[in-house]
C-alpha cells in the first residue's frame, strides 16, 4: 500500500486495494462479488490498512525503545 500511495492519491490507492481484495476474495470463495465496488468493501479495506499501519508503527516504536535502552 505504501507504494500505491507514492504513485496515487489516497482515494485511488484505496480503490486499487479494494479491487485487489475483491480479486483475492473471488479467487478463494465460492460466492463471487461483481459490479461496482461497494462502500462496505472500501471501508473494510480502509480499516484493514489502518490496523496494519498502527501495528507496524507500534512495533517500530517498541523496537526504538529497546534499541535506545541497550546502548
């Protein structure tokens, strides 16, 4: 997602991410999704992305705290 944001604005990056999520869903599920992207699909991808960023940042801060204590 970071690479998408480097090339596109947030709205476009979220839509691309949602299309990717739909393709993965359709490949792995018997229930196929079709038609335009729904608001619920975009919201789900947005929440997943926020969760991943928070987790990544939390781990980075934890690493920095340990790094500072060991020197």
